[in-house]
C-alpha cells in the first residue's frame, strides 16, 4: 500500500468574518434607519443593497476557499478551489529543492509572511508548509496545517 500525506484547509480567520458580519449589520442598520426616517431614495437603496451584496459575496467566496494537498513518493498534488478547476501536480523528478517552513501563529500579524520573490503561493495557513524549487526555476509555496506531519512524512520519503 502506498503511503501518502494529505492535508486539507479552509479559510477560517474569525477576525475577517467578524469584520464582514459587522459591516453587513451596519449596512442593514443604515438601510433600516433610512427607511424608518422616510428619507429613502432609489439611489440610497441601491447603494445599501449593492454594499450588502458585495459583503455577502465576499463572505461566501471566503467560505468556499479550500486547499487540498496530497504528497506521495511520485508527486506533490495540490488544488486551491475555486482558483483551480483541476489538481496541479509537481513530480519529484522536477524538484531541485524543497524545504518545510514553519512559522509562529503570530507571524501572520507582524509581516514575516510577506513575500517579495516571484513565488507561486497557495496557502490558507500563513507561511507554514512546503517551499519547492523546480528545475525550470519555478518557485512554489504550498501551505499545510500539519507541518510536523509533513516534515515526518518527507523524512520517511528520503530514506
């Protein structure tokens, strides 16, 4: 039986969802206040409804974000939905170097996860995961929540 490493992550930043929820409530409250006072116009109602649709769409889109990672002895496979319709693959024979990266949880708030290089970056867990450089010079960062499990699996693959 073939051994595999699998990881699945969703966007789940509570602070972002709280911000969107509060903005939705504030917009709804402003719409209700405007209707209650009787100063509603077609333009005002369209603006309020448009803002609510944008915020609701943003919330829905963030809830759909999902990254699936699967690694075995032949390849690295990942899919960032809704960006990718099909899974992307990187064969191990194309990899010149790979490194497991683990950063503290607080690093997402102090800028250490900022990237300046031309890197194909797919992560919903900050700067935690696998950094890969391929033979053709492409650089990838594929996020992973279980960084310790990833490091352990890659250690077994190298044996």
